């Protein structure tokens, strides 16, 4: 049963197709409903599922290093002077 406790441990089984089910009470507590997008983050031997709308908050905490890698990758894409996005948004204006 889900509670206000910050840590809850459950055992779930992986199906033959590699699928897992999130228990109903946890889905209700976390307000996860059909069609919601979840982000899976793997760090070492840890797997974290997070609602995609909460990912920015998660990245500011425990997964700060993942955020830094993501920002670095985005800078390479957005700071490309040959890209239309650079011409529109990346230039410094006076």
C-alpha cells in the first residue's frame, strides 16, 4: 500500500515480453494514468521511472550528472552556427 513514506519497496515480476506492471495503489498515489508518458533512467544498477512532466525536478537532484550530459548534448545541437535554430535563437543580440 502506497503511503507518504519517501521509500517504498515492492517486488514485481517481469513478463515474458519484458513488461512490468505498476501496482494500482502506487499508480493512484503517483497520479499515473493510462496514456501518461514515463521516463526511464538507468544509472549504474538503479532503474528509476518518473512522470515526464516531473523530470526537470528529478534531474536537479540525484541525477544531476545526467542533466549535465543532456545539456552538453543540446548545446552541440543548438549552438551550431550552420543551423536555422542558431540563426533564429542562438545569436547574441545587441
